[in-house]
C-alpha cells in the first residue's frame, strides 16, 4: 500500500511539473504578443533557450545549492545530482524536475522586461547564472531548510522565491538597459508602443492560468490531502478572476476604456499574489487578494512610466509588485496571520529582494563589461529577429530590390 501511495504521489508531482513546464509556452506567447513583430522570433528564442539554460544550470549547481546539506545560507552537497536526495517523499528525479520547472519560470520572467533591445548572448549568460546560483540561494533560505524557514517565513508556492525574485531581477535589468528607442519623449512623457498580437498574448495568459493549476496545487507534493489540493485550486482561480476584473475596472475608470491587455496582466497579477498564501487562506480571502492585485498592477504600470522605466510586458508590475503583495498577504489573511507573521514575511521579503537586486546589478554589470547588454541602434530599429537571428517570425515582410 505504501508503494502505491508513493507511486501516486510521484505521478502527481510529475504531472504538476509538466504543467509548470507548459507555462514556458504561456510566457512565450504573452511576451511575443506584447512586443512588435520584428522582435517576436527573438523573444521566443530567449524563452526556448531560457529553459535549456535553466535546466543545465539547475542540474549542475542549482539543486545542490537549494536542497543540498549545508547551512542556513546555501547547500553544499549533490553537485550534478551526485548523491543528491529528494526534498519530498517521491523519487529525487521527479522532485528535481518539478523544482527545475519552477527555476525556469523564475528565469524567464526577465525576458519580458528587457525585451526588444537585449543581446541574445547576454540573455543566455544571465539565464544560466540566475538558475545555477541566484535563484537556488533564495530557494534554500525558504524551501531548503535555510534561515528564513527557521524563522517561520512562509511562501507556499513562490510569490517571493519565484515571482518577486524574477520581477526584481527584471526591474534591475530594465533600468540598467535603458528604454527602447522612441518610448519616451524629451519631456519624459511616454509613447505607447503597441504589441503586434493581442490574440497571441491572450492565448499565453490562458496557458499560464492553466499551468498555475500545476504550480500551486502541485506544490503539495502529495495527493494525500485532497481537500487542501481542491482549496488551493479554487483559491488560485478566484484570485486570478478578481485580478482580471479589478484591473479592467481600474483602467476603465482611469482611461475610459476596458483595456484587454491590462485585464490580462491583472489576471496574472492575481495568480502571482495568491501563490504564497494559496494553502493558508479561504476563498473569500483569495477574492480580496486578487482584487488588490488587479489594482496594484495598473498603478505599478503607471508608476514605471512616470519614472521612465520601460517594461514592455509588465514583468515588474505583475511579478515584482504582486510577488511582494502575495508574500505579505500570508501575514494578513493566512491561518497564522498577525503582526508577528507579517513582520517575518516582511523581513524575508526584504532580505530576498536585497540579495537579488545586489546580485543582479553585479551580474548585469559584468555581462555589460564583457559581451555587452544592448544591441546597436541599427539592430534595434531593424528588429532583433534579423539582427540577432537572421530570420523573421513572419516571413515575407522584407522588401528586396532586384537589379
């Protein structure tokens, strides 16, 4: 009987891992849809190779740092999975695949914030480094028996570990990279640079929403508590729904039109925000968490434009801002809610964000000094599809003259 239960748990964890992996397609579609056609191939290549680099980095070093035996700061055993142990009652390889899919999700968030002007080689270098070293350190603090877990910091499925980390990494990179040509006028006022395919972006949002049912419920790592899995699933769904509704209402009120792109980012914001507290709150609280997330994402987009920070797909408003909100929501709505838990959440959040910001400043600066971060002006104007890859996402739009 014990073998049957372990087998069912293994299938559940692997199925959840497959769903989280499929979220890479969602990220790719959202980011491609929200940028111009001349850069669609580039962003999809980054998403594709991002998971390749994340898998390699997490296999070589990341898992050992995150779940290996060590101290409160990082693990030091299990390099290349040699002698590595599972962090749950499932085979180590199944647990690794689930965690690697999370690692890839964290890494790919940055692609959207730095879209349309970052060198492809620079992105690959960043992707390997964050997956092999930076993400695993924060993961060890929270999920690998590190110092934050010892304090009682709680992040069930990754509002801090995955989303705040990816969101703040995107913010650092976006600021260091600078805005796209033509995004801001000399007086600082922003120009709208419309994405080339809202249908593509909406498909991506639905894929991400679907994949989140592996992301959050799958983090139980066991089928033993069906009631908990069901509650996590409904909380995940309700928060996303309220995020979409309240983002739409907020932008409708502010600008007079119910903007679809903002509603979609609102749904994603609700998903990000519920990720930490999904196992510790009731459905009514999930509704409140999602509603706040939807408003926050709209305000954050406006704030970035006022500060001249060009984030083409809203990576920081969705993942950074609402990773923060979701983490703090554990101390406000969770089963252990109270001032003490809220302070623990705040401490853990501040520590993780500080580590990520400092680390990513160093990483991006090193990359800039060696291979460079940004493409040339001519490449950016022509499009990264041609300049970086020598191909187009949509062929037949180049005009050629013949002698």
